[in-house]
C-alpha cells in the first residue's frame, strides 16, 4: 500500500521497510528536509541495527537530503528511482555517498 504523505511514510512504512540485517555496522544520522504542502523536516538515526525517526532538525547530521514532498513520495512509492532523482536534481544530497547507499540497502529510500 502506498504512503500518501511523508508523515505517513515515516510513521508506518519506513519502520516496516527497514532491514536490520542490512544495517550491520551503520551508524548514521540523516537530515531530511522536504518542501511543499506536506513537507517538513525529519531526522533518521540508524545505530546498532535500529532505526529512530523524529520530526525536526539536528545540526549533527552526517547526511543531508532535500527534495519536494511530491518527488520524495514518488521515490518511496517506487515511481522514481533515487538515482534518477539525484541525477535530474530532484533530490539534493550532501554527505558521504557510500553511507547513503548503505542506508538505501537497509530500506531507507
């Protein structure tokens, strides 16, 4: 079932999509900022094979992702690949690309 809003994705789908077995050795703090009517800011922490999602911002984040709420929903609902979104400028990324790829493998994005 598709998530309708980013808030719904973070509350219901991301915890279910997260794959702890793929998160071995990951210690990441990601800041996600979405623009648009359903936008907002979320902090995603992955440590000790556990995921924690909170609304807000954290200046200590090691990864930063920014996108429109619509593009983000297309990504999480498998209508747009992360790679295509990145290369077409629909998602902006700052930080360690290798760590971002590991997060993707663990179910985040």
